[in-house]
C-alpha cells in the first residue's frame, strides 16, 4: 500500500476542489495513483470534482514575442507573486522571449547559452538568470517555450501575465486574435474532436461508465428499475460526445457570440486556424501549502470524534 502524504492530498484537492477527507479516501482506494483517484472522485462527486481543474499552483509569467511569421511563447517561473512584478525579472522574461524568436533554440539548454547581458550579469542568458537569483534572493527558471516558424501568420493574446496564447493561422488577423482570446478563456485541448488525445477520450469514457454503474447500483438498492444496457451505452457515448465538443476549439461556442461556434465564426471571416498553443502559469506544478499537514491532521481528528 502506497503511503498517502499530505502533499498528495493537497495536489488532488487542488485539482478537484473535493473535501480533504474525500481526497484522502480516494487516494487510499487508488493506492496512491493520482489519475485513478481523480476519476474516483469524479464518479462520486460528479461535476463538483472538476471546478478547480485549472487552478494555478505556481508563480511566474507567460510572455510572447512575434516578428512577422516567427515568434515565441515562454513561461518563466519564480517562487512568489511578489517577484512577478520585479522589473529585473520581467526584463529577463521578455528578453528571453525575443531571443527565442530571433534564434530558434532547440531546447532550454540552448536558450540559456544565448548571448545576453543585464543588471551587470552575463555574457549568457543563463549567467543572467543565476545572477538575478542572487540579487533578488529567489529562485527562478525558464520552464518551457515554443518557437514558431512554420510560415503561417501568428496572433497572440496575453491575459495579464499568467495566460498566454499563440495562434497559427491564415486569413484575417482580427479573427485570429479573437480566437487567441477565446482559447485563453475556454482552454480547449485540441482543434477538433478528432484531434482530442485518445487517452483523454478513454478516460472520459471510463468515468462515464463508472458513473452509470454507480447510478445502477443506487437504483437497485432503492428498488427502482435499472436502465437497459443499450440505454446505458447510449448515455455513456452521449457523455463522451458532449465532452469532445466542450474541449475542441472548433466546436466550442464563440465567447464573443455564443450563437455561433468558433468554426462558424472563422468561416464567416474566411480564416483558417492551423494550430494554437496555450500556456497557463504553473499548470501542473504543485505549489507548497503552508501548514497543510497540520490542517489534514486536524480534519482527521475531527472525523474521528464524530465517527
């Protein structure tokens, strides 16, 4: 049996918004498997478990640089929100985005090796990063970036400094920028239903099937009639199709006009979106929660007293 730690409970709670004790029970049942535990919670709690799926768990900024048909999107992380407003931190983040667009480095190591000086540090970007860590007194890192040079037109949208989107397109720039804003708001995972990763589809089908099985068990216990296998199968597939429409860009209702889909809007604007890239600061990074172990212990003690 895998040990269930306070940090694991915190991570699951951050993903699902479920009560801590429910998170601990799910992790215990799943033997520490985070993905399985999240599915168990979704089966048990339904839509409540997905409310905080996009919660940000680390600090930093997303920045972009576009020059004609080449550009970049970059995430730079730090430890506290305070540093995200530091002029030196913002300067190196913006400079790094420009360096990516102008040099097309293959990876983070290559990015760090590019010539750059700032605040008396250099001669490379990595030297400046290390120097600023000492100057500011807080760790910072280049987490991920994407270099765009496919030949397609580029449109970007930054929602503050925490969400960034770059859209590769042909056609009307205003329409493409609207799509970038839409992506930042609605966070699709693919262009179309056919492009949604198979593992996400399989996971959604598994959750729908488990939920249907639980509903049948509840109905049986209450002496109510149970739906036929055919109806249950249709319900499951209907749920999967609904999920695919909700997470694919072209099928989503356009945020500036919910009477049409994004695909319909693009057709009207005679514009083709070829790809999009979305970065959300801290996505997938666990942030330290102060005194969380004590909070869990207190809830465990309270649960024992009421049991």
